[in-house]
C-alpha cells in the first residue's frame, strides 16, 4: 500500500508486518511521554535524584548516546574532508543515527533541566565560565547541523524527489555538505571534550578530578577520542542489526570491517592514554587530594573490577580484534568486538556519572545509592523508542544504504521466473 | 571580558556559517530555476542514485573498457575520454545512421527539414505499450536533454521517459503513430554526440535484454537466455507489480 513511498529497487516488509513492528515501540513512546510529562508538570520530585545526586539515568543516557552518535560527525569528517569514499555506503545511516542520538539527548535534557519554555535563557544569559554553556551551545548548533544534513536524505524520498524544487535544493545543499561536515567536526570536538571536561574540573569530586593541559583536564581529550572510536562501531552494529532484521544485504562486504578498523585505530591510543591517565591519577592526582586510589573502590559493587573491565575487556580486547585484519573480517569476532566497544563507552560514562556521585568525599558523607524512579526509566525508554521508530521509518522510506540496490538480494522463494520472452518464430 | 567575546563570537560565527550555508543553497537553487538549469540539475542529482548497472559507460558495449561507470550523467558531449576513444576509431564509411539511440530507450531520427522525430525503441515500447494515460508536452514547449520528455502511466506506475535532446516540440504523436515527439533545435542544429549509434546499438540492446531477464531471475539462479527472442508485447501483464516497478526503474532510469 505504501510501496510508492519506498525507494525504488529495494524490498521492504509488508505494511501489516511493519505496523506490527512499530506498535510496541509506539506504546513504549506514549508510556515514556507520560512519565516525562509528569516530570515536567510536577517537577523533579518525580525522580529519585536530589541535590546531592543531581546526575542520574538521564545524564548517563545523554553522555552515552552523544558518544555513540559521534559516528555521524566522524564519518562525515572522513568522507567529506578526508575523502574516504567507501564510507558513502553508510553516511546516510550515520546522519540519521546522529540526529536520533542528539535529538534524543536534547529531549532528555529538556525534561532534566525543566522549564523548557525558558530554553533561550542559556543563549541570552550565558554563563561563560561553565563548561555546560559550551556543551549547550555546541549541542544545539550541532543538532541544527544534523537536521540540515538529514533534510537532503528526506528530500530524496521517492515521492518528494518528484518535486523539482526539492531535488534542486537537495542537490545544491549536498554540494555544500563539506562545509557542514567541517562545522560538525568543530562542534563535536568541543562538546564531546567539554562533556568530559565537566567531570575533570570537579575539584570536590576527587574520583573524577584530573590534571590536564592548559585549561583542559585530561578527560576533555579522552572523551573526544573515545567518542570518535565508539561512533563507527555503533554504525557498524546498527548496520549489521538492520541487515539481519530486514534480511537484506545493505553494504558491500568490506564496509563493516573498514568501520571496525577505523574504530580500532582510534581505540588503541584511547586505551593507551586512558591507562596513562589512570596511572597518573593513582600515583599523583588522587593522593594530592588526600585519597589513596584504592579507597574509591572500597564501595561495592563499584570495585576495582570495573576499572579493569573498562580498560581491558571493553577496551584492549576489542581494540586488538579490530586491528587484526584476520579477526575483523570474521563477523563472529567483529560484531562482539563492536558490542564490547559500545558497552565500554556506556560503562565509562556510567562510572563518571553515577560512581562519581555515589562515592563519599567528605568525612561525614556516606556512600549514596540511587535507583531511577519509573518516571525516569520511562523517559529513558521513550528516547530509545523514539530512536527505533525514527530509524525504522527512515529505513523504510528513505535511502539509508545506497549500495543496497546494487547488491544481490535474496528473493522470496515463491517467486518464479516468468515468461517474458517469446520465440522469434 | 575579552574571553567572553572570543567565546561567544566563536559560536555565533559558527551559527552564522550554518545560516549562510543554507541560504547559499537556497540562492543557488533559485538561480538554477532562473537560468533554466533545473531539469539538468535534477538529472545530475538523480544519476548517482541509479544502480551501478544502469550507469555503465557506452564504451563498455564496444569492448573498449571492461568496466567503467559513467561519471558525466550520460552526457558524452564534454567527455574527453569519449572524444579520445572516438578519435581513435577508424572513420565510419557510408551514410549517417538513420537512427540514434538514447540510454533511456528512445530513438532519434533526423528528418530532412532539420527537425528530429523521437520514439521508443522495441524494449521501451514493449514496456510502455498501451499506457493507461499519456502526458505529452504541448507544441512549443521546450524539452531538455535528460529531462522529462513525456510521461506514460502504466499499471499504476508513472513512467518518465527521458528527452534524448534539447529542443522545442513542434508536434506530438503517440504509440499508434510509432513516434511521440517532433523537435526542432533550439540553436541551429542538434548535437548528437551523446547518443548511441552504429556498432554500439546492438550490444547495448543485447545487454539491456540481459538485464531485463536478470532482473526477473529467481533467487540464487543466474539469468539465462537460451536462444534469444523478442520481448512479449506487454511485459507489464506478465510480471508481478513489484517486479514491474523495479523493471521500469531499471529500463527507464527512474530514481
């Protein structure tokens, strides 16, 4: 019924099947919007956060999706600035993922910060001493860039492209894409860094506080590097998952290993720097603040295992797999490695957000525990549902993987060759 | 205070760059329409979205290249590679070809009065035969190379037939007359360098037939064409609607 809206030459599931897929996600979205609405109307008393535990599930979600969405800027940078043409196969999908991640993060922030009608205050009365101001400016600007990058993909929809003015505008906008890719890289570089820097400057939280270079703590650079490393892995994973779910070959065989390789190349210096940073922190930064590093790990369940897991299991191990050509060309190793990288990033953001706030820093402080309320969890799930829905709709009606129609695809077994030729005589 | 200006100045500069970029795209799009380039731009935007198998260079048909994808949207007039290869060929003896062929399955026949007649080749005709509706341009209208020449609606699919030349429509025909458009040149004479001719036509048509057959082959099975043949009179009636749509896209270069 909706086949006229789908890209020509590709097959998608039937409309009833698609509706069956999106209905549960729509239900989840509605449930989440109800939870978010309660928080906006009644206030943050609907959450389990308080003045001391001010960062919870939402900030963890924001930091994680912003890191995973970094694939958009990094892929754009590699394609449009460094001319890595092979990445054209996934750039549209990367833009959609980036747009989903950033818009989801901004939506969660609107609920978290509250008073959404006063969003413009931050631009009109900026506190230029706060890293969060830089983050706000960068994320808003970058979301605008992602929206502009998403527009040409939408305008190339099969129906919309029949309107000449849309197609001409898309063409002219696409020619200027390197400018937007450059701006996106600049903005991403700073807001990814500032999100990390935000923790590194917390002098009152010696677990997170770091020394650094000039005005930037080491976490500034670690966040940039880790996001750039995780972004391609998340694109790799989504491409693989969508291919499995849809039963379609979406990209040529070399594309996923290439994404893995890019990720591996960035992951190695990240792990190296992270290890050096941890050693400096153990040996110098934490003692200078009056703490022995092992004290931070005395509070279960946040034991030393988390540090080792983050660096070795979720860092070094996938880095080695992704760097080894023979390893990354085996899907059975490539996909688990990409999963580990994404989990590692999520764990890193969790540690800096939740563990940092849970640990006592003053003699009269106790170890704090925090469990999100159902309203917080519902809002979190709403962002996930929104992402799945927008991606599903984009995959169905837009060209996310240009190589798809050039690749051999399985045809339904019931279809048989038909007589289209008749003998000459 | 200086740092405040630097910080805010930097980000408002970024915002300005974003706004200027979008505005520039709007202005350029407006200029394209004003300079009557819109149809050419539409084709340029469409061409890279066609499957790679639809974009092969004409010199693949003659064996001059084993694999080459056209990077000029089938406009060989400015292609240096094409000019060099044609110059290398021995001069063709005999009269000029009676018909020239466009990759969108139209033919062009020069007439003694300086006009050209445009029709559909046998494969195009068998796909677009007996349309439910035909939308031909009016006499006096201008068509642009690779812009829409006319439209035919068949089995619910609107087929856009590409114009093989730039020209002004002087008369329109129909399927029953065997031709669709008569064009006169816009500036003196027609430029035909981009059209297929002579020895290129037969291998191109054979390849198109092979593509037609391949597009309909079942999963995991190579396309076969045991002993040749001509397309059945109405292919649309012989295949599923999904295949029909995909096939039309392939043959008429629809995005």
